[in-house]
C-alpha cells in the first residue's frame, strides 16, 4: 500500500515536471506581447522582455511607457475600431442566437409545410465551407447595394446552419411536448411560449451560443475585409492588421494594437467561463 | 388538434422560423446556387461577366499556383492531424493522471491561446518569428548559439505556420481528449493491468477504443479547419503569399483570385474544389471510423 502511494507521488511529480515547462512555454508569448507593447522602440531592441535597470528585480520600471497606447487612441483612432468590434459582435451574437433558437425550435416542435425539406437543407449546409460562398455573396451584396454596410456584414451571419442545428437538438432534448401542450391549453400565444417556456429551458445553450458567436465575430477577418471599404467602419481585426502594412517596423505599436484587440474577448470569456462550460457540458450530457 | 388550431400553429411556426428561413434562403441557399453558375463564368469585379463553361476547371488543373496552394494546404493539414493531435492527446493523458493537482489551472493555461483570434495570433507571431528582433531567434541564439538571421518567415514559412498553430490549437484539442479520457472506465484499465498488459498495450486496447468517437470527431474538425487556412499566413506575410508563394493556401488563392484579380468565377471554381476535398475527407474519415468500429 505504502509503495503504491509513493509511486503515485512519483508519477504526479513526473507529470508536473513535464507540465510546468509546457505551461510556461504557452504563457511566454503573452508575456512578451504585453512587455513589447509597454517598451519604447529603443528598449524593444535592447531587451528581450523588460528593460534592465536599477529598479526592483533589476528592471527599469520607469522606462516602461504607454506611448504606443496613446498613439493608438489619440492619433490613430483605434477607439473607433474598438467600438465597431463591440457593436458588430454583440449585435450579431444576440440576433443570430434569437434567429437560430426560434428556427431550431420551429424545426423541432412545430408543424409547417416544407419543414422536412428545410431540415435536410440545414444538414447539407453543415458541410459547405464558408469560402465557397465568399464570391457569390459578395456579388449578391453588390446587387442589393449592401457592400460597405453593417447590414451586409451582419445579415448574412444571422442564420448559421450549425446554430440552428444545435438549437434543434437542444429543444428536442430539453423541451417536453406535454409542457408545450399545457401552455397552449392555458391560452399562451406561440410567440409567448417561445419566449416564456422554450428560451428559459435552453438557457445554458443560449449563453454558450451568444459567447461563441461573439468571439467568432470579434475574430472574423475575411468577411469584414471583403464587405467593408471605408476605414471608419473597420472592426479591430481589419484595422489592426492594416496597421501592420503601414507601421511594419513599429513593433511596440503593433503589439499594443494586438493587446487592445485581445483583452476584451478574453475578459468576457473569463467572466462567462462557468456559464460557457455548463452550456457545453449540458448539451454533451444530454446528447 | 382541431384544424383551426393546427392552422394557427402553422402560422406561428412561420413567424418563428421566418427570420432564420429568410436569411438562410437568401444568404446560404441562393449564394450556393449562384456559386454553381459563377464557377462557369469569368468576371471582372461583380458586374462584368461572361460564360466560359468548364474553362475555369481546366485552367485550374494547369495552374501551377493552384497546385502550389493545394500542396501547401495538404502539408499543413497533415501536420495538424499527425503532429498536433497526438501532442494534444499526450498532454490530455498527462493531465488525466488520477489525483493530479492544479488540473483546472493547467487546462485553462493550455487553452488560453485559443482566446486570441487567428488574425491577432498572426500579428504576434509575425514579430516573434522576425529575424534578429524576434523572440524566437533571440532565445534560440541565447540557448544554442544558432544564427539570429534564421529565415522563418522568408524560407521556412510552413514550419512557422505549423509551430504557431501548435501553440494555438494543442490546448484546444486537449480539452476534447481530456473530456473523453475522463469517461474511460478505470476498472477496465485496472483489469487490463492485472492481466499483465503494459502501458502501451493498455493504451492501444483499452483507452484508444474508448475515446475513438471523440477522436474521430476531433480529427474531422481539425481537417475542416486546416484545409481552410487563410488569415494566419495572409496577415503574417503582410497580405502576400510570402517569398516564392511559400505561404500560399487554397483559400488564400481563392481570395486573391476573387478580390485582388477580380475574377469571382475563378474564385468560385476554387471554392468548389475545396468543398469537394472536404466532402472527400469526411467520407474517408467516416469509412475509416466505421471499419475500425467493426474490427
């Protein structure tokens, strides 16, 4: 028994001996990103992480600077792109979630002509690689006069086959038919039933899908790059990548732009992590 | 249910399904159909177009740039499946040791690169892999005395992309494997161990069959994602395909053809080849999964 627990401890030690260096290796790029964004251009080239000096820990803390952030916000107007990203991501996330939840519920529980055909089309659409639709959608948006508009960017993103499929499965599993019948007998309208009965029952999935869609829209590059033309409308993904073309050697500036782009979604994920994971596992357990 | 009630139900059903249905028809079904027509055309921007029938496809077959793109994409995909996924599984097995402390913290750390979008990872990586001023060459120089001028982004573009996506996706895939491993019946593993099976035999005969459904799902996801690689090399290589097109991928070539050259028809033809490849991969994968399940 004793030798068993000793060997378990040895195993744990060996596992940590492998895991700790790997964890450090994973975190180094983040540390480097943050320090690079806080260093003057001279210090960027003369130090790997933080500039050496005679402050605490042998680091010249006083040499760190917010000049890159100042330039981003006060000269280059990155605040505009930040607001654009917030607007595009939250609008798309909320509207797509509502459209997919309502559509998925209708496919799962309501009768209407063409339901079978739509279900088949949705399943088939799961395999379509989005790049295949890039050129025809661009042409369509041109014909509809929606190029260079947020409508042209948001509207096509509101009906992902994947989302409808998820909500179809979720409502099939967690919305009992008897409950819907009972609500109907009580005189609830179908729209009332959707908002009052169905949405609360799939709440974990709603939370997870809003978060997934928000992150995906925030990080989306190809569609805004193709649809938008006016610089004032660019979200961070396009605006920051274009900085790279203009300020190629200005590493501190580019890294500060990256920090600004990455912090909001990371903070959101950390805040909603519990909700997110419970949503995913709820789907998995019931699946 | 009375006829009247069914009618009302059906009207409400249309109301609820309408937003999704409308957008799905207009922006998925219609573009898909138009992609079929566009692939038979040559265009100059969104307006000027003429039918060329199958010429786009015969041109693709003879287009060395297209083959370059296919080759690069397949190399990257193979690396994702055969390097990245085994590492993810290994990491998950390390974390799955019973009684390991700090599992949650490790899992969050390894997953964290996933929180950066590909574009922003590309921004960061393009400077880390820079000659002289980049972190990687400086660290390698300090540790092993290698050259500060090692040309990652100039000559070794594919290895650079593969290393970058290792950082980004190993932890992501590990989360799936870890969840699967935690559902493996430990009594089976112990029984095999009592029967004298070594670690490798236990892995092959007990663990692997138990996680097979999740593993084939992860393989398929990884292939689907890898085949569509675009923004990572595009942003890392400053909106180009890199020296000698070393970073050209299928979707990058689609983008260049459609939105730099302005030929939406050629871009659509490339899109169809991409779709066909994905369907092929999915079919092969499904067949493999089935035959293995039988065996």
